[in-house]
């Protein structure tokens, strides 16, 4: 069986190999190679992921056994839903789609979503609801890798796109501090509770699954809006 | 179809008929007719209900569609789980079981729970997870009736039992303000969204179901600890 440190190394190796920072769509996005319409398609589809995060977190919270654990996870709900005064992540994501000129009612209606986005996001919410608490927490560990991608994304998009401003990217700023705090808790939990070879394999599989579903969303964007560029019937057309 | 006001009247009528304020076990509890052991049995069993409330609320929160609704429901999680500084309802309930001389590890282990308590509480959590959002919210409406029972309980128990102090009853004080706030929101939601005869019937049935499961818990306590006084194998014995 792996030591906790070896388990952490194995988790980080999954990120090295599979995190969507390496996806060609992200390289195009960060490198300034997309049209405004393609960036709109990204923001529109990613909205569904953002809007589903609180459902994912609340369904995990519902299965956590102690007030202490639930309070830790409740913080994520506050980060994403806000407190009624300070906007949360969902609201900040809508500032991005607003800034890109997308109609807010159209975005939140999900009418233009790629079906593959819906399938991947729904698979995530369902996984967190149905897998073990340990696996559900492990699936959040992509946050270990997100500060790098966010830094690249914000710098690259501000540099390359004249339709992008710091205000429209306000979603990402708090995530640079929230994600490491969340990831530190989740990593510690996973290292302490994955105490059999079977649980360690389950934890690694959960993180692979999460990386896969983030990756699959970009595959669908690439196919629909880059190459060959064939959005399915009913999906957003720039 | 009922007007919203007629629906509210019908909901209140269910409380008049079915709320457990009328249960003989509660009359004994409030009237000072129970032994310390019987009060311990009540507090021990009711702990499982209290400890399950955040699971119930989080699973509903996971199905609420907007940040606004989720923030409203998130307040309930804070009330029950605390914020890490101020104790929540679960912790305050343990102050009651402590004050009654029950071992905290025994209480939280659930080892002495009446099976009927478990069945009733689990049925509630499952109902909120699986019924419509409207029915799940309606099932919380017993809070419309709780200030009266709490006032009677606190006054009666302080008056009649020398082993009860204001500190051990600290659970109830915040509930006198929290419950009406929660109930006002839920009642308004139900009156606005139960807009067909079928939905109105479903809402009324949900509140009846909730009253029934509170009542059933007291039936079990009465049978096991009052008359005939036959706790099942494995259950707490005073």
C-alpha cells in the first residue's frame, strides 16, 4: 500500500497527465487564437458546470456525518452562491457571459448548451451523489491544479483579447485563494481516510474520472466550434 | 382550487389536528410526569432527529435551482451546524443530553436508539430527497407550530424537573426566532407554487406525513418507556 505521501504523489501525477490545462482548446483559448464567438461558446457551456457545482457540493454535504465536516463543505456553497451581498461564483460567471455580450436569459436557460456538456456535468453531480464520501471528496482534487490554469488563463485572455477586461474575468480572482484552501482540506482528508489499497485505487480513479469529464467538455467544444466546427442541432451558434 | 389563503388555513388545520403537541407523551413531558430516565430516553432518541436535519436540508438544497433559494435554505444549515464559533442546534442538543447525564459518545453512537425512531427519521430524510421540491419544502411547515410547543416545553420542564436548567434547554431559545423565519419563507413559497389542485393536495399530504412521523416517534417512546414500558432488545434502558 502507498504511504500518504506516495498517494499524494500519485494524485499529482494524474493531474500532470490528465488535467485539461493540456487540452488543445485551452491552448487556443489562452493563446488568443479563438474568435469572440468561440470564447462565447466556451463561457456559455462552462456556465452549466459552474451552476451545477452547488448542487454537487450540497449533495455531498448531505452525506457528511458531522457538523465539523459539513461546515467545511458549507464554505464551498458560500463561495459559489454568495451571501446575498457579495456575489458568488455563479453570479461572477454570469458577469463573464454578460461581458462577452451573451444574453443572460439565454445563458441560464441552457437552451444553447452542447449535449456533451450536459452529459459530463450531470455525470459529475451524479457521481458525487452516489459514490462513497471518500471518492466524492477525491473528485474535488482537481482544485490542486486550478491555480496554474487560472493564472495562465487570466493573463493570456487579458493579453490577447480586446473584448476581455479584468471585470469580466472577476470570477477567477477569488478562486486563486479559495481553490487552494479547499484542495488542502480535501487532500488531507483523502490522505487520512484512504487507508487500504482498495480505497487508494478508488481515490485515484475518482480523480481520473473528474479530469476526464473536464477534458470531455473541451473535446465537445473543439469539435463543435473549432475543428471540424459542427455545432449539433439546437446548440449555440456564434 | 383553494385560494392561497384557503391553502394556508388548510395547512394550519392539519397542525391543529395532528401536531405532536397533542401527544400524551408530550403532555407527560411538559407536565412533569416523567422520571429522569424517561426524559433521557426522549432526549437520546430526539438526538437522531436533530442530527439528521442538516442531511435533510442539504439534500433539498442540492435540488434548489437558484443561488437565491439555496442561500435561504443554507441559513438552516448554519442554524443546525453552527459556524465553528457559535454552536448550532446539533451541538446545543448534545448540551441537553450532557445535562441529563447521558454519555455523549453513547448518544452519538446511536446504539441505544429505538428502531422506530430510526425508521421515522430516515423516512423523513428520504422523503425530502425524493419528493418534489414543493413537497419537500411543505414538509418543513411543522415549524409554523413549533413556537407554541417549545414555549410550553421550556416552561413546563423548568418548572417541574429539578434536573433541568436553562442551560440544558439552550437548544430551544434560538429556535423561537429561527423557526418562524423559516416557516414564513416556506409558507410563502408553498402558497405561491402550489397552483393546481393536485399540487395543493400534495402539499397538504406532505405536511400530514411530517406530522405523522413526529407523532410516531412519540408513540414509540410511550410504548417503550411509559406504558407498557417495554424497550426493545438493545435499546436504551434508563
